[in-house]
C-alpha cells in the first residue's frame, strides 16, 4: 500500500494508458422561447471539450459557477446524454450506450456529489445506503453485505459499529465519507467527484480530500475532480483543465498551471489563490475580473473571455484562438498568452498591465 506522500505523480501521468478519452463533447440544452414559439435557442452548457485521463491520474476541472463542470461530469457518468462528441471509456465508445448496455459499466464509473446532506436518503440506515449498490447490481459478497459494508466504513475512516445509524446522526464530513463508501462499494475504475468538499466546513475539507487521495493509491482509482476553486485541488491534481463558458481554455500538468498559468482567465483565478508563504504574499497582484460571466445562451463571439479580458484586442472578437500546445503537454486557447517567452502574437504586441489589478 502506498501513501499519499509516496505517490509517483509524474510517472503515473506520463507513462500510463488512457482510461478516458473525450473528444468534441457538447451539451446544448434546448430552450423554448414561449408557448407557441419553437425557438432554436440552446444553452451551450458544454461546447466542445477534448481531453484524456490516464489510468490512476487525477484530472481536475476548474472554473466559475455555470461554466459547465457538472454538466461535463454528468455526461461522463452518462447521467445525461451528450448532444455531440464522443466519450471512450476503457477502450469502449460509451457516448450513446443504451441503459441496459450501460448497466455493467455503472459499476466502473461512479460519481460523488457535492451535497452530503441531500445525496443520502434520511430514512435509510448507513448500512442500507452503503449496501444498496450490492443489491442494485446483484453483486455477491464473500462474507455477506453487512460485512462488506462494515469493511467499507472502516476504509473511509468511520466506525463499522455505526452500521445501524441514520445520516442525521453524522456530521457533514462523516456524511461525505458515507457517500464515498457507497461510491467505492463496487470497486469503480473512474470516480467523478463533483465539488466533493465545497459544502463542508473548511476545517474538514482537507481531511476528505486526503481520504480521496489515500483511497486512490490503495484502490487504483482514476479521478475527474470538479472544483470552482484552484486552491482546493492543488495538491491532488496531476493535471488541471480550466473551463470558461463551456470550453477548456487551458489544460496542463499541475505544476505548469499553478506556476506558469498562460491564459489570462487562469492568471486571474490563480491571483485569488491564497499564498501559503507570508514573505511572498506581497508579491502577488490580485486581479479582479469585472462583469458577470456572459450567458451560455448567447456567448461572446470568438474568444468567449473577450468581454472580461484586460488584454482583449480586435482579433479576440473575430477569431477563436485554438487550444494550442505552447509548452510540452500544456495547451492554451489565447491570442496573447501570459508567462510565455515569445509567441508570434505576443511578440507582435506586448501585453499591457492588467487594468483591474489592485
Ligand atoms: N437541464 C438544464 N437545462 C438548461 N440549462 C441547464 C441545465 N443544466 C445546466 N444548465 C445550464 O448550463 C450551464 C452550466 O451548468 P453547470 O451546472 O454544468 O455549471 P457548473 O460549472 O457545474 O456550475 P456550479 O459551479 O454553479 O456548479 C449553466 O448556465 C446552467 O444554468
Ligand atoms: S484571446 Fe484575447 S480576449 Fe481571449 S483570453 Fe486571450 S487576450 Fe484575452
Ligand atoms: Mg456544478
């Protein structure tokens, strides 16, 4: 058994084969304009994502509220149907698998939800909740369901004697552990964790994140971790994808994203991450983004960030920047990226200072 500290991140991320491959993934929610009008409008919640997740890796999806993180997670777990694009899991195209063909795969792909209060049925005991997957999937357990559930409770750091208690008897952090135990029952390969700690007290967020990391090492799990805050997933991510209005604007290895963010949006998000070293706090310029995130019903043309970007030029409103590899394994969709020695665009026009910096 390895520990979180001894985890071989780099080797894992570079050498492993991909468990998940996502290409051109889209989810457009059609909206009706009125009772009689059949409008063609759609909320472009997710608008063309391309990424891979290697076995044993943690890829974090990060971005502000409404950028399409949960919609992406629900498509990966096939709780909702993609509008376009393709999802390959473990060598199989699962994009449009029927419910019956998806059923055996539901053991392999699980989701942890944000809210440990509403995701557990208050009328069921912990034993019934954590044991439900065995019954639903008709899985035989070697020493009976009760023993299997108690082993799972131990695994997530709960007292196995509390098998007969109800969710209300537990704290928020303990309830999230119950949810995690349920998720692990069928030994999944991929877990999509949708903001697994954002509903919890700050003081216990790190404990639950550390638990997820330890479990990953013990059980060979692959994670897609969803967060709106870069600081929460800093230490558990192998790679990070930053989303804005339904698109990935930057994706790369954890170290590159945190030390050399290139997309102005990532730079702004990073500027809000607390600096642990007090001697370096003064060196950080906080960038405050003005304006709201535009509506995904009618996103800005070309670069979707152009209405809030302090570096925006005409080209940003007419030509969509491709998600280009600007450093090894580090892709960025911007005409004027930050933290880069020289690109044709950057060399042509030096970047002005952030207008909203304080
Ligand atoms: N069923 C639906 N019908 C119409 N629009 C939807 C539906 N589900 C989500 N949306 C819209 O899609 C966009 C993306 O939503 P999503 O929940 O994926 O964002 P998110 O990044 O998870 O946000 P948050 O951080 O608030 O959880 C939002 O504008 C949302 O209102
Ligand atoms: S393409 Fe232009 S508007 Fe978009 S992030 Fe880059 S500089 Fe800003
Ligand atoms: Mg969400």
